C-alpha cells in the first residue's frame, strides 16, 4: 500500500489532486506543530551558544544546561552510558512516580531506548529461548501492531494470538487469554504476554478491572508482561482513564508487585508531542531476575547507546514546565490544544463512519486511529481472489487508486476470519479529515453498488 501510494504521488494522471497518507501515526507529517518548549530545549542542546541568547526562556535554558552537563564533553554528540544518560533516567523515574500517584520508580530499572519499538524488540530478544515444544510462545492481541509479529518471526519464537472482543469495544477478555494459553501449551512454552493500552490499531482504553484481571492471569501462568503504553496521553472518552500496569500491579499488593515481571514502554513519538523523528523512548523493567538483567545490560552494551538527541527529547517529555515557570502557560495551552483537537477528531470520525451503510466503527476511546469494520459483498471476495489479494487489501487498494487516500488493510494487523477492517489515522487537520471521511463514504457506497 505504501509503495503504491508513493508511486501515485509521482505525477502520473489520477482522479485526485494529492495522496493523503492516513496510514501512519506521524503527527507532524500531517501538519501538527511541534511543542515550542521541546524544540527550544532541543535547539539549546544542539547549539549551546544559544544559551547566551535572550530569545530563549530561562526554564528552557535550565533544562538544556542540566542535560548537557550530564553528557560527555557537554555535548549531545558524545556517547552516553548504554542504559542512557543518568540524569535523564532519574527524570523518567520521577515522572513515573508522579504519574502513578507516588508509586516509587528506581532509575536503575529505567532503560532509554531508540523509540519504544527498540525496547520491545530488545526485551523479546532476551526472553526467547528453547526449541521444539519448549520454544518460547509470545501472546499478542489480535488485531495487533505489526511490530510484534515481525519481531516474533525474526526471533523464530511462536506467536500466540488472543482476540480482542470487537462486539465489546475491543475489550480484553481474560477467558480468551486462558483459551489461547491452554491451546498454545500443546506446541510451545508461553512465557510472554503483550498488552497494548491504549490500543493500536483498535483505540480502546482498558479499565482498571481488566488490568487487574490480566495481572492476576500473568501471575497464575508465570508470564512476563509487556505493557505497550505509548498512547498513555491519548485518552479522549470522558468515561475512560489511563491506568498504568505498574501502578495497578503495585496497588494489588506484594504477592503481585514483588513477583510479576513487567516491562512497560513509552515514547516521544505519540501523545501530544508527535516527535517521531527523534526516536526517543524508555522502558521500565521490574522484578527482572538478576541473571537476565545482566544479559540485558550486555545486549545494550553491544549497541553502545540510543541516540542522545532522542534521550534529550524524552527528558523534555517527562520533565515539562510546571506552574510558576516562565514557559508553563504556553506549554499547557499547546498541549491541551493538540489533545483537544484529537478528541474532537476521534468523535467526528466515529460519528461519520457510523452513518455510512456497511461500515461500523467502535468508539475511539484513545490512541490516534480508527479501525472500522467494513461489510463487503461476496463478489468483492471473488474479485480479490482473482487478483490474488486479501479482500480488505483489494478494498484499500481501490480506495487509494480512486481517492488518493492511503489506509492500512485490517489483514495487516490480524482480524477474525470472515471480518474485514482498515486502519486510518485521525491526524489530518479537522477540515481535511472531514474531506477524507466524505471521500471514504462516497467511495464505499459506490464500491457496494459495483460489487452488489
């Protein structure tokens, strides 16, 4: 799909004026403006001579000096420790403690990473072992973010699918986890349970009760929990709230908090920041066996260190301006504007999709995507087979070629057999998003008429 979109954007004759890349969660590529304070600190860190300029606020200069003083040679161009710059790991730990209402975080358990994806693949690499029926099984949600299936395949681990409940707003049902793990034990050794909250591509936000049930299940089955929480700032439904797995685990008491192994992940790429290109991220890993922790440190040492500029960007995310500081009002205004616009677009997308015959879209509680189900005629399936395509790929390719809108077919994320979906970002500006949604509606109606 992406390659075809690039080809269509190269000036050949087509029935549209631009290719709209609604296939990827790249906020700034879709027009979102950077957060001023973050870019000010990054400018100061990158070119320290600006520290003498009156054009920059003092709170930005203070943060830049602190970061630079922790870098070798006072420069972002130097290597850092493999685990990351010490003061940045301290700031991440302080952020987690604030976020979780005082639940303590240890900087020694913080690892700065090249985006969250790097942390996820690194943890999986140290957890996968064995052969035959003892090969490590990794449980992932379906639909899932394709990073997981790709890394599992790369490591020759066993993918264990559990299905989210589309009829219940993509909720995670522990009975489905039990089904999946019991069936998997016949051919592998399930060791890892991956959770994406808020969900990608499905946009659901897990309730606290659901998280408690998942933690109890992981404790029962002795599973290592991976909590992908990169959309933790992206919660739009007034009935939903983000609960971190770390906080819930701690509050469930020592029987769980001292025994369940957990790695949780965050990133500069999503949230209100949208700083995908800096590749900043972190993971917090708790209750890791000392020998395994030693292997993790060795693996990180071989890689030298994550980009120090990305580490600096992560620091600004976890250590933003606070009330009383010079930059706070502007920062708060920009942050709330981004999140408010996303909430508006989430509701707009849900409402408009659900007015289209043959499309159903669950509430977009969080993240930055819609994952609507499309009901397509039998003739579509036959036409897709004739083109050696999955039916939803056929649909999405036709959508791209007739409207210029690039979305991702649901088969790329996994879906129950006989159902079809696509993922579309809600990142375009509101007026452009309205145009996109109208074009999808018009296309879908014509598509149904053609293949009825």
